[in-house]
């Protein structure tokens, strides 16, 4: 003990950043460039559960009129979004916000543009019950799914119980958790492959992490700080969307929306929370002018004074650097009857 | 040093959380005593533990000696601490606090004057530095420029971090000027004790913007190891700089962006900073103010800047880090999104947790900002308290008596 005192330290061996899926069935290969997949302890990932969730994700029977599935608005062929400014729900109803891509949503600290769900499990049932999206009350959704023999059997096999609200969410969330994109040219460049990015993309990357100030918010391996920022988008409207403020109650969150990941950004047009900017060139131009002035404008939004060439380089980096050849282009499964 | 980077799946390293605490835990968990003691002397973990030093550059030899000396002091302090009445750190009722000064406005920094033991506070919302004499505040440096931090709640700020280099040399981190124009100011305090104006500094330093780099500002907190002053700042959010002012004796000779903490940790905003008893630079990485539980406690080599350990604290917005006399670490959590969760926390080992640590809340505090231990072991904490719509507050200075045994 004397020696220990002389050393004067309590020595601890610490593990940091270990994967959350240790000891679990390996269901998905996490692409290079991403972190170990976070999986909640109460919803371990299994192949059977992911397969079940995949069927539910693509199944329009989870909408009140059997017309809309999760994939209708979060389509693998359209960057897991829908290619439109907003999405049409049952009866053609549209909300004010765009359909966010679910690529790498597993890593998001919050779900939805305003972060009102703190997990995929919490998020998964929201669109089903939303009256302007799938418009199917959850208790009815449970009954509807339970009446489909193929689903009833799978829920029993996967969860050891009939379908209910909780395991319905767990199944869908489990599938969503496996929609990953990594191993982009940026990742390979960062890992030492200097040929992975073109010269212009490298210049764009340096701007991204420097003068253009993009990484002030689009930071980390998933290119998001998971926080909420007011960029001024839509704040010049008569009745602007207050965004995160409606959830947090903080005035400083007025007009603030979640920072989206930029992985596969070239596939997810149009852009911003309201889908108001059709192209990446428009987005860069918007940031370059310093957003739309308003009292709650984030301090990281200011005039960038980028040259035309710099703007072009930045777009090239976003398109070339963050688009993976391993894009998760998942085909719809055969649905149970 | 790549193995020590956060990006790796597993990082094995060593952390001192305080000898005295270790002894307490032996009392609390006798079964763990042998297991806890062995790695320090003969288990393979010790070899892992040595690696940061083995990989260190020759210039880092000095801090190892310093670490040993500091550890001796820590051991002595631990023995002293154990001689005190056992109030116990798990006995929260034993930790009492009292408000000793009330008439502050967004106090954001605190330091103790060497030789006199007088507390100096950056009375930030009043744009001045004050000292506490007989329970009353007296102005020391006045008329700092002011600014407003945040979009709602908003906080009026002026001077922020404070650091004494000697009895009469005070360094003040500014928060009232635009990024790039903000100043780290050095003052020689007048012998007659009369207040001076903010512009009466003997030296000042800024980190101006360039075409490529955003200017720095909001110099939140300062710490020194005698060779340099480390300053947390909040200008370029792509980097999250800890700036470094070089020292020649007690003269500040330069000021530079030094440690890109956001690149190292992928989390925003260094705020709290201190030097550990072993000479490591310890940074409280606040994280996003609207994201709960994302604050980090990060250890760096104070000479090379290499990150040695990065701990997910689970706290919301760490704004101050300090070690008690016996080497125990404490942090303050401001908890922007829900101040009711803010307070003073003890940082403890926990081999059961994923990160190997846990925090224990000792006191709920309303928007705490800075803290300092005095020579007797009492802890002084500044807190913003009730914040008005106008950005001014009923700020306070809180004392946690030495009898709390922190």
C-alpha cells in the first residue's frame, strides 16, 4: 500500500468507445468510417427482427388506406427520402417539413427535424399514427398486423409474444438501424488513400472544415453535431415554423432544426427542413450569403465570401466525397400474407 | 499516439481520481481492495498505463517528475483528509453550502489572489472584476466591453476567466468583444488597491481572423502549469480551440491557437479547464447546449497536446473542472436546457460503467459557472442564479466549507 500511496494514483483501466453490440448476433456490417453501431440494450439486433422490420417498413398496410408505407416517403431509390420538398401522406395531404433521410439514423441523438423522439423506437410509430402521413391509429395498426398470419407468426418467433405497440416499434427501428452508409471516398482519403478524392474535392474538403465553416455543425464521423440550429430557413415567412422551440420551450431554439447527416447528400435533394432549396449549389449559395437574418439566427451562420470556384469545389466534395459505392440500395421484400 | 485517439474502439489508459477517494472506496468495497491495488504495482494494466509516458517526447520528462511530486502531496493530503471527521462523500447531507455574496450579475470566473487569499470574481454582467472583502464586493477592474451570450435565455457578459500569475499579476479572459477582437488581458494590480479601468492592462493578446480562420473570442476559463496559460475559447466552432499563452516567468510572451479540441473529440466547445495534480491538461468539453448528456472530460498532455483520455461524462454542459487538495476531481454542470439538473458533481471511478467513471451530484446549483478551492480546502462556486429577460441575474458566490471534506 505504501508504494501505491507513493505513486499517488488510483489506476484504472478504462474502455472508451466500445461497440454497443458486443455479445449480440452480428446482423449488419458497419462500413468503414462509421462508429460501432449503437443498439439499445432493450432491443438487441437479430437477423429475424431486422427481416421483420424490413417487411413492415415497406408495407403500405400500415396506413389507413393501404396506400402509404414508410418507404413511400423514405425511399431507398431516393436517398431514403422522397425527392420532393414535402411528402404526400394519405389522401395527398402534405406537411410543412421534408422527409428526412434515414441513412445512418441509428447514430442520431434525436429523430425528426425537431428532435421530438430520442430513439428510433420512439420515432418508428410516429408517422403511422400521424393523421397527415399514414393516419392509422397504433391500436388499429396492431390489430391489422396481428390479423396477417405471416406477421403473427414472425412476431411470435422474434419476440415470443403477439404483435403489440412496443414490439412493432422495435421491429421497424431495428431495420432502420441497419440502413448505413460509410466507406465513402472521404473515409478512404482519411484512412490514407490520397487518390480517393479528386484534387477539387480535396480543396472542397479543406473549405468544408475551414473557411466555409460547414463542420461547425456538420461535424464528426456522421457529419452532424446532432444539435439544432436556426439557419434562417423559412424565417422570413409570416408564420414561420418554430422548430425545436416547440419541444424544448427555449426561445433560443426558435426556428432551429436538427443538423442532418451529410452522408449520401447528393441523393437526398431537395434540401433543408422544408425542402426549399432544390440543389446543393443552392444550399451553398444560401450559406454563403449568411442565411436569412432573424433574431435567433445561429452565430455560426454568417457571410462566407466564397469565390465561385470555392463554391464549386465545396459542392464537388459533398457529391464526390460523401457518396458511397456501398450505398444501401435495399430492395423491397416479399410481404407476408 | 493513434492508439489513444477516441476513434479507436478501445482505449486503455490510466486516470488518477484521487488517492483519498481510493481509500474511501476500499472502505466501501472491501472486496475490491486487492484488485484495485494490484494493477498499480504488478498487473499488466500497469504496462498499459505506462504507455503514454513511454511514447512521450523527451521534452515531456519534466512533467513526470512533477507528477511524482504532486502525488506525494496528494498522499499527504489524503492522510490529512482521513484524519478529519468522516462526513463521507456518499453522505450528501454532509455537503452543505451557503451563499456568501449575493449582489453579483452573471459571475463567470473566480480566482484566489496569492498571499492574501482574497477571492476575485469576474462580475461579468456588470462588466467588471471585483474582489470579496469582508463579505462585500469591491471593484477592481471596471468598464469591460459587454456582449450578450445566447439567443434565449440570453446572458449579459463581459470579463470571463481569471488567473493570477502572482499576487499582483492578474490575467483576464474577455467575452465582451467580437470574435477576433477579443482580448486576453494582463493587469498589474495597483498597490493601493484602487480600481482601474479595463483598458489599463499592461499587455493584451488576441487571436484575429484570417481569410481562412475565424477569429477567437469568449475566453471562458484559464489554467496554468507555470509554463503556459491555457485558455478555452469559443470562436471557430470547426476547431474548438484551447489557446495557449506562453510564459517567461510571469510575463506573457505570446498567444496562439493551440489545441483543436473539437477535431480531437468531435464534440463542441471547450469551456472548463484545469491542470491535474499530475500535470495533465483537463478540459471540460461542454458539448451542444441543446443536447443533453454530451459533455466530455478530456485529458491532454500539457506539452505535446496529445489527447490521452476522453470520457463521456453523461453530464449536460460541463463548465468548470477542479481538483480538491486531496486530488479529487469535481466538475460543474451548467445544464443549459434544464438548469434544474445543474450542479456540483464528483467524478468517481466505476469499473462497472462503459466509460470506467461515474459522476455523483453533491449539490444542485442554479447555473453554476466557475469554482476554486482555497488553501484550507473550502470550495467557492460562482452561479448565475435567477436570470431575467434582460440578461441580468441575481448571481451569487457559494461556499462549501472545508468540513465537507471534498
